[in-house]
């Protein structure tokens, strides 16, 4: 691929604080983002924000690379410090030459004149004046999963060595963060609470239903929804909301038996799987959990947050969806009857 290779740079003899601080700050923010990100989209959005902030990109285009049989690939364009964006699907067979080159070589590429831009990114040139574009690969476990294009339209000067080094370091850190998010998802762990995630919960519930069918042992499940949780995010921000969710998760794990499983179902909902538990004992455990959730350390910022709980017992031939639906129906009854209570679904679960 014709163009300026940008994959290696000599380390300066002395570290200039003015040079290194933006890099360290961006890396630190991406590292913190990885600790709480729920999916890869959050990582790419965070990366785009850093690339728009520091190396001087005016637009950041992310080409997500898909394998056959996928015929189209998503392209996301981030603008305005990462807050504004648009997306579209591009035919995989029409992947731009510059994107293909980075995908195949895992090296970066700088297109700094009209000839290189037309050859490597023709669609970009068709959307308006472009002065230069820097293409970087985001590789996870040695495989490029996305190609990030840093676009300059009005800025006449091309990316210099410092900007390229900074952008490359940020892309590498985003790849590390992406790998962590993927590993956590595969392990079935929710990023915010440390409990099982939705995927892990469903896998475990299927296993427990299979065990109950084989052994004839009882199995119960409960669905917990936090009351008035939206007020925490609205009044104190999502960071405070995450604090409350972590405390709820920790309280639930501490309340139930070692072989019970607590999972974040999504948003402000939690599921607890209770093997070897009949409905009466499950409902009693839910009542104890309700009491414990009234004593969270975050009570000062979330005094109105409580919980409503629906409890159901598994009965053959119910599957996981039917059991969760029984819990959800009981939970809705708790909400309608005034919140802050436990409702059983024995009749509904049969």
C-alpha cells in the first residue's frame, strides 16, 4: 500500500512533561473506562473522544471488520468530542483499500495528499474536502477487529510524529480495554457490580433447571427491581448510581447462601437463583434481603431507594424464560401494590 508507514518511532532521549501528559491522561481514562464498560461500543466511543481531544482529529471513523457470511460492515462516525455520531452499513466487498491494508498488515497508515486519499479512502473524499487521514488498527489477540480513521478536513497540516505516537498509544490502550471487556463478558461477570451478568445468569439458570429435572430437587428464583433508582442518576449522576448498584450487589451476595447465585439482570434489576429452595424459604430469604437493602452505606444520597421482589418456584416443564416470566409477573404485582414488598408467584408458576 503506497503511503507513509507509521508503525515505529524512536523514543525521545528525555521525557517532556508537556509531551507525555496528554498521553498518560488519555491512557488513564481508557483504563478507568474498561473497569466499568459494559460492551465494546463504550470503549470505541471513549477512544473516539480521546482521539478528537488530543491528536487533533476533526472526525473519527470506526470501520468494524466482519468475516463472512456478513455482507455489510458497520461504520460509525464520531464528531464533536465524541458526543455526536452517525453510523451506516457499508458493503464488505467495497471495503476501502486503506482500511483493507491496515486490516491485513496491522500497521498504521497516513494518507497526506489528494492522491493517497483518493486511492485509500475514496468514499471519505466524496463526502467533502479532506486534508489528511491517519488509519490505525485496533487489534485484540493479534487480530485487527476495527480500523480507526482520524480525519482532518479544515486543518491543512498533516499529523506529525507526536500526534501519530499519541494516537497509536491510545488505540493500543483501547484494544487492551476491549480485550478485558470481552474476557469479562465471556466469564459472565457484570462490570459494575461484580455479580454474574445477564449471559452468565441464563447459562447458570439452564444448568440449575437441568439439575432439578434430574434430581427432583426444588429450585426457586427471584427478580429484584430497585424502587426510585432513576432519581439517583437524575439528581447525583451515573457514577452515584453505579455506587448504589455495587452496594446492592455486595449486599445480596452477602445475604444469600454460598451456592445461591446473584446476577445483574439489567439496569437496576437483579436475579437470585436459589437451588434446593422451595417457595416458602425463597420468599423468607427475599424478605431478609429486602430488610438488608434498607441499610446500604449510600443511604445518604439515595434515601428513597428501596426494592420490590417477585419470587417463583420452578415446576416442570417450565424453562428458564417461563420461570423468569413468573418472577416478573409477581414483581409487577409488588409494584402495583405499593412497592417495597415481596410477592410470591406460586399459582402463576404452575
